[in-house]
C-alpha cells in the first residue's frame, strides 16, 4: 500500500529529513585519507543522537552501523569498521534518521583527497542522474518515468544501473511501497500522487551492472571490481512538483 501524506504529515517529516541531510553533510566534511569507516560512523551517530533523533539503520535487519559506508567497488551496505580511507578512494555514505515518527533517508558518494578523473566523472553522472529522476517525479507521472530518466542519463554516458537494489517509499517506515527502480519504462508503474514520499537512489556502476554480496552478508560489491557510486534524496511529490526533503 502506498501512503499518501497530508500537508501536516509532510511538515512533520521534514525534521527527520533535515537531520539525515545534516548527518550526510557532516560525513562528507570528515571524509579524508587516514580516517577509518568506524570513526566516520561514530561521528555520524554522535551527531544524529545529539539532535534527539535515532539512526534509522542501526539494528535494521541486524545492521551493526549507523551509516552504510561503501568504498570504491562497494555499491551499498558497507559495514563501518577498521578500513582506512585512502587518497583517491570514493566513499558512499547512506544514512537515515528517525525523528518525530518519521524517517529521512539520503546518500552521497564523496572523494577522499584527489580522485581520478574517471571516478569524478562517475560521481558527477550519478549525482546528475538523481536530479533527472527527481525531476521526473511529477504528479501524474508514473514510477517508471523516474527509472527511465535515471537509466537514460547514465547509459548515455556508458555507465550501468544496478538492478537488484532499488529506491522505495519512505515515511513512518524506512522502507515502504512503492519500489522505485532506477531503470524502467516511461508510463509504467504506480502513478505518482501528491503526498507520496519516496527515496530515489541511483546506484551506478562504471562497468557491469552485476553485483554480488560479500561473506559478511551485507556488503554489496560490483561483480567486476570496478567503481560504483550512489546518491539519494528523500522527496515529496506535491501538486507543484517534487520537493527535496533531505536538504541540510
Ligand atoms: Mg534508501
């Protein structure tokens, strides 16, 4: 069932989304060669808890971290730990906060120090594809329009869209209906209605779209070992178009 939220409910959801966005911004400011992913996670947790919010991911399905921190060929669901970030790494941080009965959810990929032009191009294309997807989230459009917009943008640049993991509705639950794939056919799928709140989150690979899960049962990596990037916003569909809720 897809939830339609009232203006008041959307207003109540804004704080969780703002805290999520601030947590992501903090993560970006801390990413540098020499920091471990556990240290980064610790600071993100400290920030979220300092606001009175709860980290949405901590304990979710047994996930042991506050944020999913995925480096280079890691696509999503990387577990924070002793891994040290190195110069030239790209680091995807996915983080959510639960506050006042609502979740926010967002992600971004950051470069550590100087990164290669190829890595920068992947980051830029993935970020842009998110905005292409958001722009397609107009009331009256369909979920397939979002995925089609993301897919067209990245495939035109020679990248591939991860198929096994998709965006989702978000609100009182972290993962709600509908699924929001980053690929699709225009005009297909559930209709986008004012009051729907969804997380759009392209996961874009440099090489093959294929991924596999490591033995830790969480970390998803590219099958060919090439880079992957991930950007995500929580948005609301409104009568006047999509509104990004995860703004710092
Ligand atoms: Mg998400």
